[in-house]
C-alpha cells in the first residue's frame, strides 16, 4: 500500500533511507544479472536511489519500491548504453537485444526474484581486487554509500576515492567474472574474503585508524547491517553468525568508550551500565546457537572472548583464565599479530605482567608490528602493571608518536604524563 504523502516526519524519512540502503544491492544485483555491465549498472542504481530520495518524501512510497527502483535504474542504464555507443562498440550485440522504446516496463511480477546481495558481495570482494578496492567497492555497491561518504570515512579526497572505485569496477569488468555465486569448491574461501572485508569495515568504524574521532559509527553500523544480510542468506554458516555476534558484542561497548570531551576510556575504566544490553543479549544468543551446531572458527572464538568480557559486571569479575584458554585455541589457527598482542595481555592478567612482557619480546621481531603503535601501547600497559613507570612512560610516548588517531594519541600522552609525577 502506498503511504500517505502529507507532511513526512523525521521517522518516515529515516525509514525511507533505511529501505533504500536495504534495496540498493538487490536492485544492483537485478540489473547486473539481467544486463551485465557492472560499472554502468552501479552508476544507474545510484541515480535511481537519488531519484527515490527526492521523489518518495513528496509522493510517498510506491506500492513496490524494489520494482520502482529496478524500473528507473533500468531506464538510466539503457539510455547510457544507447547514447554512448562510441565507447561501447563491443557491446553492440547486447544493445540490439534491448527494447527499442528505451524503457523497461518491469511490471510487478517481472523484476528478478530473490536477493542477489550475497552474489554481489562475492563480486565486490573478488580476489583480483586489492583490499582497499574491496572495501571501497563493497561500501559503494552493496552498502549504498556515496563516494563522498566513503572518502570522508577513510579521510581521503573524494576524487581519490572516486578513482579507486572506478578502477575497481574496471577490474571487475576486465576479469569477465560472471554474475553468479562462485563454484562450490571455491565458495568457502571466497566467503572468508567477504567476511574479512566486513570485519575490516567494522574495525575501521569501531576504532578509526586516523583522524579526530575514535569512532566512525556509519562504518560500524554498515558492517553490522551487511553482516546481518549475509546471515539471513546463510543462517547455518557458523562463521557468519560468529562475526555478527562479535560485532554486536564489541559495538555494545561503544557508548562507554569515550567521555563527554571525546577522550578514550579503556575497557577496565568504562561504565558498564552504559553498555548496550540488547546488543549483548543478541550477540550471546547468536554465539550460543552457532557453537551448538557449527564447526568452531576464529570469529566464533573472538566472539566468545567478547562475550566473557560482556558478562562481567565489573572489571575484576572478568574470567581471565577462560579468556586466556580461548586465545590459546584461537592462536592455533591464527597467525594474526594483534591476536597475539591480546593474548599477551591475557597472560599478564592470569600469570602476571612479567610473563606477558616475555610474550611481547617474542613478537618484537614481527615485521607486521614494526610500525604499529599497539605493540608499544601494550608494552607500556604491562610495564605500568609491573611498576616500571619510567619504561612505561617511554613506551607510552613511542606509541603516541606512531598512532595517527588523535583520541588514541591524546590518551597515550595522558598516560605518559600521569607517570611523570
């Protein structure tokens, strides 16, 4: 039923915006499946979304929003293909098969059935693309973010981000990859790439690697939304559920991570009453369900660690021996140096800071941590626990020099200053 077209409230505007975000990958998938031309189809969908954002608040939602978007995007796509034949000579045979009136009627039952979001995610995370291109293309094509929004999130000029996205689309086109799910033999590995991209998007949103803000909530929220979509499509995939649980349990702490002045508040000092209990309950429920029916994976293990933290009412109630045991299992299947850093903290909490520092010494030669501020930050924390304040102060200052996040830099400098007295 078409909604009332009178005065549109802020709630209605937000609902329409969320609907557009949900429909964007479905519409793009429908166009790519029907016509091919991934790069041109993506531009046509963006134009259709803009048209909807302009018209729907005034005219009300159409009876079938998805069909409306497909119809409008199809018109844009066909017009582009027909008016740019000089650049599209190789596609003349495809154009000859398109309707001659330049329009696609797309009646209610004519739009492609099903949700192509997962197929689109696999395409955006194609292994021929760099990690940066996978992130940008996923946010643009599947997340529905504008180029300006993505550029702002990653603190690069909009033209730079536009070039990255354009190159990624051209790379997809040149690869000739068909718009379909990868063969069964490749699906597990390709799904791992998809989940890793979503994980990276969430991490950048939860703790921004650079800039004035600790969080980029739009990225964290987008990662959760996209992971929910994958979970709906693959409800029995244990690592999908594990990643979604990990995101929810981690993001639940976000309201307590910064003070009124934007300063970073470490986990041990957070007001746990401000943690989002609904997200925690959902994350624990997801995790419990997947652990009962699916093989254990790294995202499930990380979610289990987050759940132990979430269930402790006070920092001193944290079950550190259980966390350490989970890290030991995780390290058997992971070569992630950040996981190893976190394990060193767990060792320190169970066996004392000196044992944790010994673990750090074994990581100092890892080139992946050579310029990472986290190594010095963890070392400083453990040295402070051990009572070596002079060495801790120096390590805090080194970590502050290495980080490009202003909130983290201020926090580390403040820790160093506190030890100077």
